[in-house]
């Protein structure tokens, strides 16, 4: 006897219920907490949280930048001088670069 439309009949070797497609748009999927946990795992596995050094794109060694010294005073140094120091680059909200000298 042929199966009626809409009825699922058990067939040997096949699951009784068809597999559910996990699609967030359909309301089935990861909870917000599971999504955050997944994102944290991905970030840790891809070294996303590790600090990285960056420098200004202008390679001119004579261009001047602000540098904050260890004692907190600000001075102007050329890019060449800053690159020879133990310093880390930062960027202001306006996009200007400055360096902060780190202890040796």
C-alpha cells in the first residue's frame, strides 16, 4: 500500500524523523550564550586577543612623532629614533600616531 502524503513510515536503515536543519532564521539554533562561547573559542584558537604591534604607514625616518617618556613627559622624536627605542605605538581617536616608551 502506498504511503499517504504527509505520513512518515519507518523504513529499515532510515531514521523515523527527518533530520532537522539547524537554521537560526527558523528559530532553531544556538542560544546567545552558546554563540558567545563559540566566538570566544574561535578568538582563542586564532590568537585574536594577543596584542600586536603596529606602526604608522609613513616610512619616512625623519617624520616627527610625539613620544611619552618613562617619567610621563612628552617629547618629539623622529621615526628613526623611536624605532630604535623600546616603544609601543598608539593611535588617537583623530588618527594621529604617538609612541610610549617602555622600560628596558
